[in-house]
């Protein structure tokens, strides 16, 4: 069994996801290691944080260092020296973000590198091959991403192509005879009926789990949550559900409360580099003048390396003068905060008090 | 006793320097913490490296965060959370590097901030006051720095002013009634006779130690070493000698072999950020194409965090894609290398085999 649900509280659930590298407790937040590194940290830091799973970006790793180097290193785990679960995205989202630099046809997506303008094509088949070469634990299928707003016709066309591509990806996946897991991507715009159709189709491909793509692309949050709810309702209990690219504190409570099992986001890491850190009572902009003489830690009692030794005043100084240590220390704090929140969410679900814990958290945080 | 020589081997010697914060084993290499942080590292890293003493720059800390914030934090040690020896320079070297932005008269140096163009004056008295507010362990005296080449007349004029300023700095130092140490700066251009005169004058001020300034400003290395030798020969055994701003591997052997006790340099840290790392057999430029598929550590057997887990190939990738972790990991390696070399140099002096150890090192390194 790849995935077992271990407890339920309303729509929220805890579970265990077994991958070739470890057993991941869900709900799980996956820090983003775009280029084979969680920005500003190294794998000693990830071990101290007990980060069970990471997302790495196929598009970025394909361009640099390139799959031949990762393959020769013995795969991405060995290249990075990381022993947890690695999930690779399909590259679809990045390629579709290139806008003028890409062209879609039935075969796949042709795009130009954002580094040197060189021309490349991603197809459902070669993206599976790419993930095989990277050696990640969870593979995704190439999908066509649409923006928001989007007409139902355009959303349906993109969904149909995503479905045909998912079928081709599944065939390519079977040929790899791998122990890695296959997670195709559920699309369908922000139309619940298309999401239902997409769910039925994907389940026919016997996936190990389902990626929920095409959210958080500019739509209002109410729409995100209602379409997400319709999507998870259409999926069987036994398949893990991965909501792609979301993970702000409030989003974790909302999405996991609707039966999502996995999320990833640059929220803790990118905000940290911008000087924005999170506490139980909300966010602080550390470079602000108000922190220049604030000799308290970011958050009293936080055991992270930034709070254990340093004051807001010192971190404010480091960030203002652009010392590299600021980016690492604030990243450590924000990931400590986020992964601590995940432990809290899992405990609340197990103990049947998820809704109360959610209310308690949000009332102090907002 | 502030300083005790504990062993001698030719002109080289080991010793113990007692400061208000710790006992520093000499010869010592002091990493540079310009803005109150060794670039890319934090103080957990410095503890793991066993860095006994650091140099911080008065000029930079004066401008940002400013002495009032450091003072309110309880001094630079508390602000940074660092328990070793902190030496602060006089700001003279930085201010004289500003060229068009500064004006010198008998009172002091008036300069414009390189950040915002605001006008400031450093005098021998206020630079001592500044160091008192920073709370560093070793204070230096404002000096007038000349370039190279420089006429004997110009070097002599600058020396005379440096001498008058050192006298004023000493008076100001006495008024502070501090346990911190007073290290005025020996100048005199690259003229041995001026250096001898300067040494006599400074010794009259009863300094705790002597800074050797005005070296490595573009002159040929032979001249550096001959004038350095003339300078240390003019100093009594019991005063610690600090050669400012030098510290490449070969320079450590040359200078400590000539009776220097302390050095500082951005050599390990700045080179690391530029991708240049040091091994027993010389330097490597990690971003070079030759390392893209080199799955060995930077140096076999090196216990630093970079060599313990990662390959040259991974570090090459991280540096090429500008991941912040590259700068930290390579900095850790280079400081491990440099501080390891210091342990080796001290052991060689104690065991009376300094010259042989120097030859062995340089024959493999160059």
C-alpha cells in the first residue's frame, strides 16, 4: 500500500505515504528545492528541520545542471545528499509561465530556455524519462496550464489535452518499470464540473496519487476553496492528494481541512529572503525601522537557530546590510514555523480537534 | 600580563594573548566580520570552526547599524552573540580608500558615507570613543594611510601625523578606563628607517600591542617581507604584533615566520564567495567546467561541512546557479582550511620544525 489513512477528523485526515526513500507523515508541507537546494540552506539544515519531503523543479534541473550530470551522480538524492522523498513537478507550470517563449501542439510544448534562449521540447514521454533520470520518488505528468479568468471552452480544451498527455505519460511510466510513484495532475480550470470529469478520467489511469493543479492563479480564495472541495470530493479516500504551489499558514489550515494531504510552496523561503518572517501572532517585516532596537527574538520560545541566539535588532541589521547569513537565518525560522505548524495540524486531526485548533490559530494569527 | 610568548622557533613564536573575552593562542588568523558578521556564516558556524578572534570594521559599524544600536544591545559581542576576541580597526584604511570623498587635516579625517553621501569626521579621540561604544577587546588608533609608491617626504609627513594622532588616541584611551587593549598602528611607508623611528615612538606610548599597517598596498612581495622584517626587529619580544589585512596561505607562513603574531584577511571568505577554494595542493575554481562531473569532495579527508557531504559537482552546480548555500559551504571550507593551517603552524613552531613545515607546505601548495 502506497498510502494509508491513519485518522480522520471531518474531511481532514492523517496518513502515511510510502515512497522508495521514506515514509512521509501526512498532511505534509514540502519545502521547495527548485534547483536541487532549498534556497539559502543545505542538507544538514534540512535534517535538523526534519523535512520529510521536498519538491524539486524538473524544468530548472533539466536546464541546469542537466539530467546527464544528475544521472551520473547516481540521481538527485545522491547529487544533493538528501535521504527523504523528492517529488518532481512536470515542468508544465514553468513552461506555460514562459508565455512568448513557448508553443504548444499535440506532441508537447516547445520553449526557449530563459537562460540562453536555446530551444527545447517537453513531451509527456520525455518528461517521464527526465524524472526517471533525476530518480525522484514521485513523478508528475505533463499538463496544459490555463490562467484565470478562462472561458469554459478554453479550460475544456486544455483539460482534454492534459488527459491525452496523462495517458501517454502513464504508458511511458509503465515502460520505466520503476518503484517511483505516478501522480498525474488534475486540471479543469475553476469549473467544478470539469474537475469531476477530470477526476474520473485520472482514476482510470490507476495513479498512485493525484496532483491538484491550476489553483492560486489569481482567482479569489473563495473560488479556490469551493473548487478544491469539489475536486477532493470526487476522489477516493485511498489516493493521496497533493495541492500544488500553495502553503501560506492560513492556506494550510484551509486546504488540509478539505482533505488535502500534501502541499508545497515558496511561501516560507521566499518571504524569509525578503525579510518577512512568521510568528503565532502574524508576520513581521524584519528590515523595518521598528525592529532596529528590538532586542527580543523573532518569537519568544522558538527553538530555531535564529531565535535561539539572535535578536530582531541583529537580524534587522543583517538584512538591511544584505549579509547572506540573514537569508539563511530567516529561512530557518520560517521553515521551523511552517513544519512546526504541520506537526500541530497532524496532532489536531489525530485528536479530533482540527476545527478548534484552526480557529484558535487563525484568531491569533490574523 | 596581556601577552606571553610560549615557544620560539627562529623568529617565529607561539604565545597567548589575554583579552577581556578569552585567551587567544597565537599565531592567530582572524576572520573578517566587517559588518558584525563573517559573510555567509553565523555564530554557530564560528563556534564549530573554533574561531578565537575576529576583526570587525569600525567604519562600517559606525555607519550601519551605528554605535547607538550596538551600545544599546550591550556591545558588539552581545549584539552578535560572539564570545571570542573582537578587534576593531581604526577606520583609517577605509576612509583613506574613499579618495575623493575625504579631506584630512590635523584634527582628523572628514569623509562622506559611501551609502548616502552624509558628512562625518573621524578624529583620534572619537574613534576611541566609537570603539568604547562598540565594546571591542582590542582598539586601534586612527592613522594616516599612504599608497605605494610614495615619496619619502610624503611617507614621513603621514607618519608624523599618525604619531601625533596616536598620542591623542592614547590620551583618549586612558580616559576610558577600560580593560580593552590599545594597539596603535605602525606606519612609515615602505621605508625601513621610518619604520624604526615609528616603532620607537609607539613604544613610548606603552601600547598593549602593535598593528603593522601600510603593507600589501601594491608593493612587490619581497619589499613587503624585508620592511616587515625590519619592523618586527625593532619591536620588543613581549609586545604582540598584528599584521593588518594579509592572510593568503603563503603569506601566513612568510609573516608568522618573521615574528608576526596576528593576521586578518578577507582571503578565505571573499575567495569562497567567488568560487575559489583552497586545498593542500593549491586552489580550485569550483564553478569551472572541469568540476561539473567531478564527484569527489573538494579535499579528501577534510572534515568541513562542504567536504563531509557534497561533491565538487554539486558545489559547482550550486555556485553556477547562484544558490546562496554555495557561498556558505565554500566559506566554511576555506575557513576550515585556514584555521587548520594555523593549528599546523602553531604545532610546527612548538615542535621546532617551522621551516621544514613551511617548505613542505609550499612545495605541495604551489
